[in-house]
C-alpha cells in the first residue's frame, strides 16, 4: 500500500469522526436537557396539585396551568433541537473543509508535483544537454544542468532499463565528469542493446579510443574493421581506423587508411598533421624496410622409391601468381639435388625479370619440383609438390612443401 492510500484512509477516518461527533454530542445534550425539563415540570405539577388541594386555585386553573407547562416544554425542546442541528451542520462543513484541504495537501506531497514538473523539464532538455557533452561544450554546462541531466537519466532508465539511448546519455554524463570506467560500462550496455545505432556505435568507439588502454583501442579497431567491411568508403570510419591503428603502432594499417582519407580532408587539417607525424615516428622505429621473402622447407614423400629420384637432377623452387594466365615465375631458385629436407629462400632478387617480382604478388602458388634439367617447364616423370597462400608483403614468411606427386 502506497503512502497516498494510507493518507486517504486516514483522512476518511478523520472525516467520519468529525461528522459523527456533533450527533453524539447533540444526543447527550438533548438527553440531559430533557431530563432537567421533565424534573422541573414534575415539580411544578406537584406544586399546582398541592395548591389546588389547599383551595388556592380552582380545578380549571389547575388544568390550564398544566397545559401551559406542557406547551412550554414542547417549545423549549424544539428550540434545543434547532440549535443542535445548526451546530451539527457547522461541524460537518468544518470537517469537510478540513478533509478536502488535507486530501489536497497529501496528494500534492505524496505525488511530488513540483518534482514531477521538474523531472519533465529535465527529460525534455536531455537530448540538448547530452549533445553539449558529446561535442565538447561541457564548459557551458552549469551545475543545474548536470543535476537536471542526472535526474532525467535516472527517471528514464527507471521507466525502461532497456533504453539504449538512456544508457548512452548516462555514459556521456559520466565521461564529462571524468568517470571513465562508469562511462565505458554504461556505453557498453547501450552498444549491447543497439549495436547498429550509429550514434551509440561512434560514441562507444570514441570512449574506447579515448581510454588510452591498448586492449580497449584494439576493441575499437575491431568494431571499425567490421563496419568497414560493409562500408569501405565511409570516411568517418576510415579516419577513426587510421587513428586507432596509429595508437596501436600498426604502421601498414595507419598508412593505408591515411592514404584513403588524405584526399578528402583539407591540407591544413590538424588530424592529418597528427597522423603524418605518427607515421614518421613509426617508420623511424621500424628501421629499414624488410623485403618480401619466402623461406621454403622442401621434403620428399616416403612413398617414392629410391630409383624414382634421378641420380643427377635439380631441385626447382619457384613462385607464381595464383589463378593468373601469366605462368612466369616471380622468383625461382635452382640447385643440384643433394638431400632432403632442404630449405631455400626466395626473394625479390630471385626474379626472372626485374619488372615482375614477389613484390607484385598477392596470392601465391609455390611449387617445388625435382627435374632432370633446369627448365621450369614441367616434363613427364618430374616429381612435384605445391601449396597456395596469401602473400604478406614486407615480411619474411616460412612455408613447407612436400614433393608427393609424379607428373604424367
């Protein structure tokens, strides 16, 4: 039972008491007056009878006096009743006024009408105040604005705990007060409730990146990477991806997204200058660039008999562009047969033509072949093994090939 219902029950009880008291008082008063008047009349009648028996008055006078006494008693009773009724009505009116006043006051207090009005004003001002916080105008927000914002957010989340926008507003307020942990917690709830909401997603990513923690910046980068899969030309996502990559020290990703956003931003952009400075720092830390190279370990399948291996032959290891009509190797290494396993390295310097090297490949088909001559063109009886993979530029990567097939 609410305080309002308790108060109403109490006021109703008070009203009943106030209304009942006049009647109870009137009944006691009327009873007392009736008893007093009856005694007086009886005494007077006894006196009249005594006077009549002594011959002081006649029988006719006795009867007339008795009638007059009775009429006087009736008139007095009527006057007392009228007075009691008037007093009772006065008490009823006073009781009703008190009950109405008390009920109105109780309703006003219990339902907190001023607070309700204040809360409604705060809720209406919530989007504008939240936008101030997000755009960095927190210095223009007064203590009153913060109080209004906190009240509105509490009211909104109390009504609907699944309100993603309410959690976002709470996160912005917490961030404006430098409560990073609470802000991230609230924004994470908002993002879980509405992961596709653009405003919530961007606010969450900004908070993660602003935290400065590597793990949180990595989370922001993962979210942006997923969005860029579906919207690769989104400049805002690309810009934030460049910043996140720069924070994580990922030079290739920073350069990639910097190249994407550079034509779209004005040359005097502070963000561009900051990214250029960070790219320079990362480049200096990385040292001289590493050439693309493949370290290939070649093994021979045990299924081949010894007589299948030519006594004088060559091991050819070469790389081609996968699924291309151009079958020319981008890099090739040839050496006389010695034994297995054997490891060779393919690099840009092993190109057959200067204009077509490992630097031009992205998907590679890597072949190891045992041949009786040094020709890379296949011949019947050659033994071969092959693998395919995506080439990572600027790195030395390791691979393994088993020669397990005889060409027909």
